[in-house]
């Protein structure tokens, strides 16, 4: 079984018309809807897309951050961002959807992540 990106969007704005004020200083959440390549249905994985400058402006120098559920980019390029997420999804395979979703949850917050035993 292999994962496939089925939808990619933001809950806050239309990604197709969005353009950040600063190309090297922005941060926003996207939702990747991912499901089995050869099946119906999908589940949500939320990803914080941001630049190093945005992180610097948002957090103090004495904080330690985890990069989980975060995609750090150096400039705004929606095609590159979407292609990276799609490529990562394509690379995730496993015997069960649970196994695949565990791999996908490294890049995005899985809607059922809190229920993994």
C-alpha cells in the first residue's frame, strides 16, 4: 500500500491567490489530504510552512523548537512546497494505513495522531 496526496489547501485563505508580503518571511498552515493510492478516502495532515526569518521573528533566541509538523522553506514557491509534500507522500508505503499514517505524521499533524497506541 502506498500514500497519495489527494488535496492540498489552506484553511485560512485561497492558496492559489495567496502571495506573502515578504517572500522570505512568512508562515502559514496547509492541510494535506492523503489517502491510499489505489483507494478512496483520505485523512488530514496539517503542516506549518514557514521560513527561517519567520521563525526568528516569532520565537526568542533562548527557545528550543522541534521541527515536527513543519516544512521550512527559504522563499515562497507554492509549486515547490506542494511538490515536496506530494513527493513525501509518494515515498510512504506500508502494509497497513496505520503504518503509512505514522510515517506521514512526521511531516504533518495527523487528525488521529493522539489516538495512536
